[in-house]
C-alpha cells in the first residue's frame, strides 16, 4: 500500500525566506505527483503537477522536483510571503490500470506553514 | 475556468435522515471523485467515476451511495449516517482517465455534521 510522508509537519519562518518542503512515497509506481495548498476549512488548490516522466515543474515562485526512483519530491517556495501561510499537501496518483479508469490520489499529512510578517 | 462547485456548503443531519451532496463541473472533465477529510487529517479517497461509470469504491460503507447522472454532475446520497461520518466531503474532477497529465481540481467541500 502506498504511503506518503511529508517533512516537516510544521514550519514557521520570517517573511522573505526561501523554503523547502519534502515529500516521500513508498511505491515508485506512480503516475503523477501533485502539490496542493489548503487554507483552514477550505478545499484544495492545485499548485503543481509533475508527471512521472518529468523531473521538475515551475509556477511563479514555486518549483517542484521529482525523483521517482528514490521516491522523493520537494516543493521549493522562493521569497515567502504571509499569504503563503497554509497547509501544503503532496499527493501521488497510482499507476493507471488497464481497466480504463482514472485513479485517485494518496495524500501525505501535509506541512503546516506559517510565514511571519 | 477550473471551478468545481459543491452544494450545500454546510449540512447538519440526524442519524435517521436522508440527504444528498451535489458536485458540478463544466470543464468537460470525464473523471470525478469523492474524498472524505476528517479534521487535521489528509483527504481519503472514497469513489472514482470514469466516463460516468463507477470505477473505484474504496470499501466505503453502503450508507454512502454515489451517483453520476451525467458527465458534469456527481451526487453523494447519505442515509443512516453515524456521528463519526462527520467530516469535510470534497469533490474533484480531472480531464480524462489515462491521460498523462491528469490534474485533479477540487471543490470547496461540504462540511457535514451528523448528530
């Protein structure tokens, strides 16, 4: 069974710092890896998706990398801002099976990030 | 437009009630999902629909009954729930099963309280 672990569980830093959030998964047979942010009591906002054949994706101040063979991904946040405060979730999509259907995501427990003004 | 809408936003129900949660997307996506999220926990997959057919049921109790009437709409029918079923229920959609790039987009969720 796929297990996804995120480190650290919580992080509090001053504004302006560059951050690295870590995600690891036990089964390298993944299809995609997706990073989300979740604000308290809200739904999930998709940040980046990395396909299993890719190594990196960038969107604005965010950069996500994937090392599928070692079962690791990192999310790099540059020049952090108070508005970045949220819980960041890493999720992997299992390999699409020959049944022709989509598959769901397995999530880590998240990193709770606080950016101090 | 990458919007998934869910109604209602909040729902309080007794253990003998029957209620339904609704999810809608107009992005032309052909895969739709239900997830359950308990407080301080990550979302957990419940059901997956691919091309309006139920493709995955993660051993969810029968008191939860999903329905996909058309490609834009996903319902979750609730009956005889237990207090431990109280959670945030999240709906998601993605473009098409089997695509290499299958980004999932989530709705804001329905906060369910079972008394």
